[in-house]
C-alpha cells in the first residue's frame, strides 16, 4: 500500500506533514486530525493519563537491540473502512528502522483480524508480508481469529492459510510447529540471536489446549540454554494479575474459559495462571511473557519468581481501544547491553508520538539464564 497524501485523503484522513510522508522514506511527523475523530466525545478520555512526546524514540544505545511488539491489529482490518493504512504504516516503519534500531524480531500478539473473514485476512497478510526478507516475525492467533465471524466458538481459523508453514519455514530461526498439527502454524517456535544473546520464542494459540502445553514444555526444555519468551493472546489481566478462572471466574472478563471454544470443546483451554503453573514456572529460562486481548487500559505488568527464585516479567499491551482502532501504537523493547535490562517505550508511527506515562515508558530487569 502506497501511503501517499492522496491515498490517505481517500480514506478520510489528513496529516500534518513535516519532512515527507509515512512511506518507505517515512515522515518525520504525522498526526491524525479531527477528520477521523468520532462524532461525539467518548465518555472516558482514552488518553487521560498520557504523557505525549512528539517524535520517535531515541536510537538504541550502543550494544542494544530492539524487539517490536505488535498487539491486536483487529480494528485495522475491519469492519470500519479506511483504517488499514495504520497497519501498513506500522510494518513500513519497522522495515525502514530495521538497521538504525537494530530490530531483531517482531512479535504479533494475536487478534490479527476482527471477524476471521477472507477480506480481513487479506489486509493483515498484505501488511505483515512487508516484513518478509527484512525482519523475522512471529505470530499467534487471538480469539477474533477463530470461529464464524470471529466469535471463537471453535478452533476453525484461516490463520494457517494466510500465514502458512511454507512461509515460516524460510524465515531465519524457524524451529517448528505443534507436533500433532504439522501443517498448521497457530502454535510455533522460533529462535533468534542478537548481541551475543540467544532466544527462543514460543508462540501459543488463544487459550492453549492441554496437549499444546505439553508440546510447549518439550520445546522449552529442549532449548534450556536459550532465554525463552512466551507470546500468547490472553495471559495477564489489566489489574496487574494473571487470568485465573478458578479464582475469579467471570469476574475477570474475557477469560478463555468463558468463550464458546471452551464451552463447546470440553473446556480444553488454559488461562494465564494455568500457563504459569503448567509451563512458565517449570523452566528456568523464561524471561518474559507478552499478551494482548484485554481492554480497559489494555496495560498490565506482573513479576513472579520461579521455584528457583528467578523473576519472570509478564506484560500485557493492547491499544485497540484507542481512537481510530488503535492509532498505530507499537511497543518497542530495547534489550540493553548489560544483558539484564529491557527499556520499554510505546510509539506510534502514525501519530509520530511517544507516550511516556508510567504505564507506557518503563524498564524491567530480566533474570540470568544458566547456560548448559
């Protein structure tokens, strides 16, 4: 998609320009105007606690590298027309910034689409494929990527048709997929290395099935000498806790156990607490989990020690409730040269703004992994 001024105006969006367009050359500044604002002011200001800083984040420090987190793109794929340019702006910015920001990988946290429809998968495919040959990207499906109209009544999904095994096989670091579904990509693992550090990324479906968790344990154990990152769609809740159906039930909204996929399939799903108990806490190489899915402020952090006393950072990030379906926000994880610190920044290449509120700009410390 060519992000020319004409094409943006065609979608009903105007931009304030300062140094060019958000295309392959990138704009140095761009912001959505009132042309795309809702006709009535929302009851709650979605940016009430924001601390905006104009312009992109500073470049990574010497010896650092970046991992980009791309949460919940569902509203960019439909049903409201004219929002797909934001998805393209995100992936175009990543490609353009790959070298300067030393971007090692992109992690998509699910809800790739809104209604699991061919038209919406085509939008997502076109935007994500822009990363091909530039930056490795790892993805998981969310609840909206399952079932008729994205209602998650079962596990039927077009995810593997639009992001097929053949595509992932040629990506650097591809490891494999869930052994009981060798032709599907809803569950996969990948490796990458940067600045002398070796990682394995385990990518699990929404509300992973018990046997999928068995497979994930085998992957984590096989790569015990690599720092492990788990991405799955539903794990941390917005109130700084994990999803926990046994403890909270429906008091925590949108738990995987509350969806038709659980009701209709023998409750064969795992929520955040179950994934902590049956997967993450069992391995001393996990340093990080990432998920989207949750509304309200869409942000959360949990730090929990493993049995050996290693702290694991677990982060929720979701921007879909911001104006225009998300305003193009990305989360940038700068892995610092000290091998322990991750500097977290949220940036929108669409608005060309950072948000430096305490929920959007912070640092976490990862625990060391004992090498074999």
